[in-house]
């Protein structure tokens, strides 16, 4: 009996071993197939990390590189840095003298060899603030007695040197092609017109406001005055800024000094004159500053400006001579 039962048991055990061997062989075969497949071993995300940065992150990085003040419009004039230099004269000059300054400088330097004139041109109120802040200057030329008087009271001038230099009136100019079709002063109050004037702090702005008041009181009335101010699209801190807006056609008309119109190239502007009774006579003054170190040269320059030569040049550029 025992010999008969042993044989089947051996056969069963042998069968089980064979089955296990087949299972192991199959498993090994499957593993070998997976490791030899190229597609399974090639990395899918082979792109460098930096190219996969989100767009929003890049935009944020770019934004942080732009200075915060880049979009800010600067309207003030920075204080220039001048130092005393023997023979050189630093003249703080109202911006409306920009056109005449080159001719005046050349004529003075020709009359007084060895001297050089450096003009700092800006709105008079800006020049005053620069002097008060300690900026160096030898001579001050103002387009308004308001600022000359203020500096005298603050003891910046050698008061005996302060004299009237010349005069100027206000006119209205339009671009040469007159896109606003402004034919008279009354048209300045029509709906849709675009005007430029000086700010209320600058000499040309002070004069312009006075002229508008005078015209309203004598001829056009309060409604016209209100309409004119409603049409102002640009307030400028220096008179040349008003003229530039008109020349570029950015506005239909602007209130400027008569000298600006007369000094411009022929055909640059059309002009509407304002009667003397309604106009504002702007007085320019010149004076030697107390803190300047070139007093002798400064006195020579003032004498030149008040001479027939200096006054003649000012007249050529549309200013009304003082002497």
C-alpha cells in the first residue's frame, strides 16, 4: 500500500514545482520586455525648467524692474548747479527771453571780450525759488515785478541795481492753419475750442488772467469769461510752453507775449491783438544779486542791457524798450 501512495504524491509535488517554475519564468519574461522598451525609458518632460515659468510670473518679474516713478510727469524745473567762475556770468532769465538770449549773449561777449554769459532760462517763479534755495547766480531778470519785489524784501538784491529792463503786452496766437477757426476774441468762448494759458503763478498767467478780466468787463461779459476758462486744456508753467502747444497744433489758441509772436518765423502763427485799454503791460526788471561774486561783470552786463545796443536787440525780438 505504501508504495502505491508514494508515487502519486511524488507526481503531484513534481507537477507543482514545474508550475512554479513556469510562473517565475513568465514573470521574468514580462519584466525583461518592459525594460527594453525605449519609449518607457525616455523622460517625457525634457524641457528646461526656466522655459516652463508661468507667464504671470514673468510679467511680475518685468514689472518689478520698472521704476515706480517712470510714469510720473515731471512739471517742475530742477535747480541747476552753477558755481562762481571769474569772467563767466550766470544770468537767471525769464523764459520769455529765450529767443533773445542768444543774440544778447553774443553781443555782450563781443563788447566785453573775455567774458561769457550763461543763461538759466525758466519761469520767473521757478527762478525765484531756485535763488531762495541757494542756487548760484550773478544777475536776475524777471518778467514780473511781483517776484523782483519779493526778492528785494528778502535781501537777495543789491537794491540800488534793480531797474526796469523792458515791457511786454499779451496777444492771442493760433496755429498757422487755424484749425479752430478762431477769427476774433469772442470765438475763444465758443464751445469745443481748446486753449492754453500760463498757470496763475507765472507772469504770463498773471497777465493773461488780468486781460481776460478786462475783456469780460469791457466787452464780452461774464459768460464769455467762464466759457474761456472752461475751454482751457493746458496750463503751462512757462510762456514758451504755451507757444509750443499752439505751434504743434495741440490747442486752437494760446495767450502769449507780443514778443513771442514777433520773434517767431513768418507764418508760424496767426495773431489776435488786444487793445491797450484791455491789455496788461508786463514789466521786466534786471538786478545784481548780492551773493554773486562777479559784481563788476554783473554791473557791465546790466549796463549793456540798458544801453542802446541791448535795448535794440530786445526791440528786434518784440519787446518794448524801457529807455
